[in-house]
């Protein structure tokens, strides 16, 4: 039997987490159904920095079987995925223009990195690498405007699978790209000089593997090819894990939803931009580019929700069908309505609709930064979902007094 690859294992673990969440399984539940030790399940789902546990194929098969899923079908999903893992290579460009020696050394550095990334060291899916120097170079591609360069490079940096940053001569570009990919949650490799990075770069929230190089662009730089290859293997496992965790996640309707709301409730894009506190070009990017590119911060989404009088969840396309509280509560409502005798059908529906409106209002209040709210009696059922007993209690409260008394006496 062919051994399980690191990529297959990472993908399977990601799908395991999703399946457990969808079925409402805790680690102890899975232990009870499979016999796999709860401590082992914990090491698989929550590995520590010092304990990179690699479960065997047999263990993973048992866990998926306990969830009612076919392990071979899960791993087989990999075959339908893109046949490339695409990376973005960020480097200084403007700072070396005009210095033929530095630019030549940069090109050599880039080519050495690209040779390893795109080599036969890595099986399918193969790595591919995009370098802005081939497309938006400040001299060779000088017809591009500043706005075009920014949007093009931001789009590539935020939507590819991973990023490599060559942190050489001071460069506004690499610093910007460091923050863009941090907000996008992409794994990264940073090539850093032995003399170190600035404190801003060192303090970045970026998830990265830093590889030191000797020398500089003026005299030439050298780095460990083995360290880069090892870092790329780690990138592959992260990419496959992310593909499993975020499989099927789509945001394409964000732009159309935002456009309709602005037209309906704000008048025009300029007014919206001024109220939001961003340049009109960013508003245009929000309306024209995929959400992975525009990628508004949580604070901007909160501001949008206030300006447009909707919840953040609505902006991002959340519906009742994707709200776990709604899903759980509708399941118990159907159970209660189906198994309880003598209920007034109209009142049963009214109780559900009343609770639904409370849930919607609760979601709006929770998403609004200007509406700090105190917990009210009954709020718990808007946070954890309704039980059969909760539905029955609401029904009894809404029932006319005479019928309620008859029901309590067991005659109704």
C-alpha cells in the first residue's frame, strides 16, 4: 500500500474538522464511536508547536468511518483540485533600478529561488511562481499607472496560495505585500538578511518561515537551498489543509449585494466612500474586484453595516440557512410540532415567526458597533438555539389563558 503523503494527511485532517463540526461531534463522541483515544484525536485536531503528530492512515480511516464517511472518497477529492500551487514572489524593484549590479544580483537571486520552487523536487501538484518583475517592472513595464500596478500586485498577492518575500534593500513594496498577505491569511516564506529585519517587519502577524541569507544585492546573496526546499514542503501541507477547511467557500455575491445597498441607502459611491473613510478607488475595488482582493477589514465591515443598516453577516452573504442557531432551532421546532398532540397549528407557526424576528433583531444588534446591548431574558435561546422544551414554554405563554389551564389539567 502506498504511504499516505503529507499533503493527503493535511487535507484529510482539515476535512475531518469540518465533518465533526457539521455533525456536532465532540472529541469524546468520536472516541466513543471509533475507539481511537481522545488524547490522540486531540493531538490530530489541535497539534502543539512541539508535537507535530502525524496520524496513520488506519487511524484516519477509523475516524472517518465513525463519522459515516469514506476515507478514500475524501482523499480522492484532491484529484479534482487545481494542478498547480501558485506562489507570489515579492522583492525590491524600484530601489534597484539604475544600479546595474544590484539589479543583476536581484535577478540571480530570483532565478535561484524560482529554480528550486519549480523544480522536480515536488510532485503533482507542481509549484508555479509569479514575480511582479516579469509583469509590472518600473522600467520594462513603465506604461502601467501606479493604480494599475497596485491593484494588479495586490490581486496576485492576496489570491494566490502562498508568498515568498525577498527582504533585501529597503522597499515600500515588500512591506505593503507583507501586510496584504497577513490580512489574507496566506502562508509565507521570508528570505531575510543575516543583519535582520526592521522591528516593524519582525513584529508582523504574518505566518512565515524565515530563511536567512548572507551578503546583499550590491555584492550578491547566498542562501541555503535545502532550507528553502524544506520550507516549501511545509507550505504544501498548509495549502492542502486550507483547501480542505475552506472548500467551496464563495464570496462572489458580495459585490452585487454591496452595490444594491449603496444605491438604495446611500445615494452614490462618493458619499459612501466619504462616510466609510476610504478613497473612492477602494470603493470601486469593493464593487468590481473579488472579495479576496478588496478584503475589507472587520472595522470597515462594521462601518458598512452602520451606514447601510444591515448586519455584517448579511453583507457577507450569511442567511438563516447557514446560521447554526437557526438550523438547530428549526430541527427542534419540527420535532416539537410533529410529536406534540393537540397543538393549535396557527399558534405553532406564530411562535416560530415571533422567535425568528427576535433572532434577526438580535443579529442586527450584535453586528452594530453603535448599539451596545444588555442581555435580556430569553437571549440565551438566540445564542445557543431552542430546545423542544423552549418551544413548548413559548407556546404555553402565547396560548389563551383558558386553553392554557385546560392543557395544564391534562384535558387538552
